[in-house]
C-alpha cells in the first residue's frame, strides 16, 4: 500500500497505473521473463525514487502500479522503466531477442493513469485483476513504501 512521502518541503503520494505493451504485441512473457522483470524492477527501486506497488503480466502487456516523487514526470518514469527493463531482459533472457527479431522490447506507446490514494488505488487494482484477462498473473505486490 502507498504511503505519504515526506521531503524537506513537500509531502506527496503520487500513484500511477502504467501499461506497457511488448513490441508487436508478441507473447514474450513467460515464467522466466516474469521473474527477471520483477527482479529488475526491484533493482530499479534501489537506484531511483520509484516504488513498484504491483507488477503483473497478461503475456503481451505489463501492468505496473507505481509510486514516485514529483521530480519524475510520467514520461520520465516510463523512460526509466522501459530502458532499464529492456536492456536487462535482453541480457538475461536472450531467447526474447530472437522472438522479437533482434529489435526493441517495448512498443513505442504506453498507457498511464493517475491513481488517487483514497479509494481509487484499490479500484484500479481490482480493475486490472478483473479485466477478464485469463493469463493475468501478479508477479509482485508490495505493501510497504520506504524512501530515504
């Protein structure tokens, strides 16, 4: 669950629902790729002020429920997540590069939505879970947020 982030001159709780489709909407997510994606995202948390509250896949897309700070715009968040995860997945799972003909991992587009802390955070989680996506699997769910 999200928490208020206290900085020297502000207090924020900025939550985003991000959906990133794989290039060509190919089915590239399997158990091995899912595990690496989760590990990479948790590594991103160590370097950037980004907290992954939930990560889930439906084999062609990845849904992220992310909390961050005002310093990062939505575009910056997406750029950080896309660039690092793509580079690391190609490095750690070379079979994925073959499936994508050696090209890019993510499609150029993305979906982003802000999530309100009171009431709608749970609503978005329920929405993602209840879309009727039979292959949707939660890879990571975090209940605690800690920024230094």
